[in-house]
């Protein structure tokens, strides 16, 4: 808190110095508004002593009239106060928004491959409004307290100086207790905001990788991580509430004790020569002016003040300043290296990158299938499968029959939107057909009992998911029993990951997903799938960001890997490397070899004939569709 305050004070002084005219105007209206404070107690005392108690009713009514007129004038002056407040507050909000946007754009330019920081949404919406409202409330309350306190103290001195001996000590004691709570409350406020940003970041990461989470069977771990962050935010809110209770104690000490002492000491004050009007005037100063202003100030400093310092510190801190760097959307989701979740023997789930670190990678143990399947891999059987995205929608797949033999390499081609990704999602169990049956290794793909499906199949989509940690952890998180370094090296060499491993500094080098290209992410995801024990691999355009040579190497690695392989292709060369090809054309599905389909499928002949290898763009193009000619975009 001290560091943040010290860093913010120079900026605050510059901000206020540039608005001296606005501050002077605000002070003038505040002085006029608080004129009734002095007359509130002084006029009441004179109305009693010189008017009603002395038998001069007219004099008493005159003093009360003057006091009432001062209240009316103060109310009219309030309009000017709020106009000046707007001239001070709105520029602060505009400045904060400009800084947040400028900072985000600077980071985006400096790291174009880095994923967008989802916490910036919280800063632009919630936190800037917190800063605006907190600053407005603090200015409004602070200037009111200053002028109200000045008027009340001046009034008490004008009535009887000894009144200050009764009023000031409990006020000071309560204020000191209150000040002691400011720093802990600021720390708890900071923790609450950090928890709110972590939760927002986690939800953004889960939304982006939801398909991967489901495909890897990591729903429970991901949900546990989200629930943990929700509990962290609730815990921070409860701690903040406890310190707020201490602040309420300070308010009671400063607000109620002075009134009690004044009432108890009233007989002694009267014996000292004070008149009843003076005692009643002092009570009016306490109950109507000083104590309400003090309560409001303490509430504002305790809530709006601490929120304002914390939020301004987060909004104005540069990327390398402040208490620490801004949370990375992906790095904040990796736990301590020793954090593990014990598997449930009834519902074993593949380790999740955000909650489980793979077993000791030095264990000399190669991955082995955990689900009994035929030696060549699992067979895939679709019987009369129909699927549509909605009750009234046209079926994407209609009465489809398909058999993929154990160990077979099948490639799926067809126009964009024809149902290729839908087919892989159905085989992976992410979607459920409206009609028909899907079996993998003889078992229903969405069976509620038995081994976890993630141990039987792995789906790699076009947008590869990579998490912060080490490269070894990324490659091993689909290996429940770990894998030896030699197995890591073999899979990396097979899919063409070796150059990236060397550039990063080895398998144990820290990995920052934000600086990786799409092609590099795909290579890591391919290495992860190749190393996994799953005997069924589904590649849904998982090589679209690789150049043709790298794609050929990766697909050849999976073709030589034991097991069954289904590939959604975006290049006709991928189809020619397959055992069989499934052509989806929206009317029917045709399956066969390359030569057979050239005779039987007009669509496939059109796609194969339009392929132009020498027209390929450079590797790592941002969009897969840019790699192929206009007609062959049907395959994307």
C-alpha cells in the first residue's frame, strides 16, 4: 500500500495542479454550502439563551429564521458543488480509459502472437467505474468534512472552549482506530480485485479451450479449478468484511461516545457557568454536523479510498511496475509443480494442464494403452447416424453408415461446412447423434461406465491448446503413467518437433504460449497426441498451419504409429496418403481409395484436379484456406 501510494501521489498532484481553477470553484461553493454548519449550533444557542429562555420569543424566532435561511442557501450552493465535481471526475475516468487502451495496444504491438489479456475487460468496465465513483465520492465527502469540521470547531470555540476537551478525545481515539484499519483493508481489497481478475481470466481461457477440455476428458479438473477461483474470491470478500466490522467499531467509538460524554458532563458544564443554550448548541454541532460528517468521511476513506488507491495502482501501473506483472491469461492457470489430483478409480480422467502435472518424466516407462483394444487399434462403427444442430435444422449427417477398420488410416474430405468436424466430434463423443449408434472398440462412444474415453481416443482440433509450464509437461499431460525421455525424443523427432525443442532450450525449458506461432502450437499438440497411449487419433485440420513438407512428416508419423487414424484433410495430398478416403458432399457419403474415388465421385475428381502444388503460399500463413486454390477450398 505504501509503495502504491508513493507512486500515485506525484500523479495525483499533477492531475490536481492542472485543475486549480476547478478546485477553487469547488471550494467556493463548498464554503457557501457549509455556512449553515456554524449557524446550526450557534444560532440555536442564541435562540434559547437570548430569546425563548429570556422571554424574548421574537428574538428566538429571528435566530431560528437565520439558521433556516442558511440551510436553504447551502442547498442552492449544492448545485454548484456537483457541477464542479463533474469537471473534476470525468477527466479522470477519460484519462484512465486512455491509459488502459494504450497499454493494451502497446502490449499487442510488442507481442503480436500473445493471446489477448481478458483481464483488460474488467479494467475497462468494472475497475474504471470503481475509480470514477470512488474518486467522486471521496472528493465530495472530503471537501464536505473539511468545511463542516471547520464550521463546527469554530462554533464550539465561540460557545465555550472547554467543550473541545469533552468532544475531541473520543473523536481522536476513534479516528486512530479507523486509520489502523486502512492498510489491512487495502490489502484485502487488492486481493479481492486480483481474485476477480483471475476468475475472469480463467473463464476466458476455458471458453477458448472448451472443445479441448471436453475432448481430453478434463471437465472435472477444469470445473474444480473454476470452483477454486470462485472460492478464492468469496474468501477475499469475507476477509474484507471482517475488517469492515472493525471499522464499524471505530465509527461507534468516534460517533457515539462524544454524545454520551456530553450528556453525562452536562450538569458539570452548567455548574461551570455554561448556559443550557450553549450545551444544546454543542449537542447540535455533534449530532447534526460534526459526527455525521466524520462518519461519512470514515466510510468513504475505508471503502472508496482504499478501492481508489488499489484500482488506480492496477490501472496506471506499467507492464513492469507495481507489485508484480499483470497476470498472463495462461500462466495464471498453472499450479505449483507439486500440485496433483489423485485419480478416482471409478472415473479416471486424463490429467488437465491447469490442475495436474504429469508424473515424474524420468520414469523409464513408455506409455501403453489402458483400454483393451485389438492389436492394430480400435475399430470405429457408425450405424445410421443422423445429426442436426437443432430440431428444425437440416441434418449435417443423414443416415451415415461407416466402418473404420482397426489400424486403418481414413481421411475425410468435402466442402466447407459439410460436416467433417461434426463427424470427428461425434466419434470423439463431444456430440451425441440424434439417431443412430457410434461404437469405438465395440463400446458406445458415450458410455457412462467403464474406462474413461480419453484413454481410448485423442482429438486435436485446428486451434491447438498449449498451456504455460514446461514443454515436457505439455507433451506428457495425456500420459497418465508418464513417459521416458527417449519416448519424448522419439515422438518429437517423428512429428518434426525437434527444431522447436532445441530453440526453446530442451524439454524442461519454460514455455510461454503467447509467443508461439499457430504452427508451433500445432506441432506441440501433435507431439502430445503422438506420445499419448490413446490408440485412436482424430486430427481435425490439426496441420493446417504447417507447410506441406511439415504436414507430410507429421501425418506419416501418425500413419506409422500403432492405432487407428482419422484425419480431416485440407490438402488433397493428405488424402492420397490414406488407406481410404471418405468424401462428404451433402447428399451422400462415398468411401474408397484414391483411384476408386476418381472413378466414382465427381466431387472428388473436381477437388483432385484443381489441386496446384506450385501455387502454395509461404508456410505459417494465418489462414488455412489461403494455402489452396479457389476450388480446393472445399476441403478446408
